[in-house]
C-alpha cells in the first residue's frame, strides 16, 4: 500500500488565510491560544499541500480553500473537496514548528507522528511504557536512549491515531517492536502490537534531531516523499 509523506515548517505557511475554507477559518478563530492556532494552521497547510498533489490540483488559494479537513466524531481528520467526501485517509502531526502529513488513496487505518529526540526520566518510562519497552530502554546504550524513547513514544502515538483513539487510550495498551535497526539513509520497519492482538506495521526514521513514525493496516510500503510545487497566491483568480 502506497503512503505519501510531506513535511512543512512555519516558514512555509503564507501570512494570508485565503487558502482556508470558511469553516476552517471560523474554527481557527475560535482557538484561544496563539501557539495552538499556529500549530493548527501549520497542520492544515501541510495537509492541503499534500492533498493537492495527490488530487492533481494546482497550489493556489482558491483551490486549497476548496479542500477541507474536518474532524470526525473520533477526532480523526477527514477530507472533503467542495463539500464532497473524498476516499483518502490522512494523518497529521506537528512538533516544534514542523508538521507532517501522511496520505493514502484509500480508506485504511493510518497514523503518523513527529517527536523531538530529548532526554526523558526513568519515571516517564515507568509511567508510559510496557514491560517489554522498559527492558529495551534499560539495555540501550546511554547515547542511544533518547532516540529510542522518542521512537517508542512516537510509534505509540501513531498507533493510537490509527485506532482513532489518540491519548484517550493508555499508552501501555500498545507495544512497539523494532523490526530493523536504524538506517541513516532510509526508513526502517517497526510493528506495534495492541492488547487485543491487532498488529500495525509501520516505519520510522531519525533525521535532524527528530523521529518520524508511520503505522497502518493493511501494511504500508515505505513512505514516499512528496515534492510540492511552488505556491502561487497571485494566480488564485484564474484557478478558483
């Protein structure tokens, strides 16, 4: 199964909001805190840019405004174009001024996540990780421990998104297993086992001090990085 991946930063987002739908603009205005608005806006921008490529649509404000990402009852994002539901599955994540969007052209269970590699306490590990994961952390070389914990946490987040639950579920209800060792130049395989026996297959990568993870059911191929074309806001009137 092909899954496409796009990352964007706050510097990529235009100052104007004319690429948002009316409903999205209203929702953004209802967010009280500036950081929450910025993160939400970055996530929507990243998703719309990825979806425009997948749908073969030009990258102009009037066109992007027709693409709308609405939260389902579960909170999972759903894709609409000009008010019509699209058979696409997306997952979003943002962290430290960067957002990622994973897209597949079918209806599947999909989750992605970004996490910064940073130190975590033993108490954090005891509170949020399974016995198997705690053992991995215990025997990991000290230099590798921050990356390992970021990877385990990120894969848990991805799986909980794929389950349409998020952090409403106990993070110890899923256990991450690394299938392949770290590869500096490509994605590596992982699996996440749920307490009900379900298994998600996925991928992870570490670059620029950040871990990326993706899981899905059915098993996905390694993520395909999207190359987005230049954004031309001055051409909106010709493409809307």
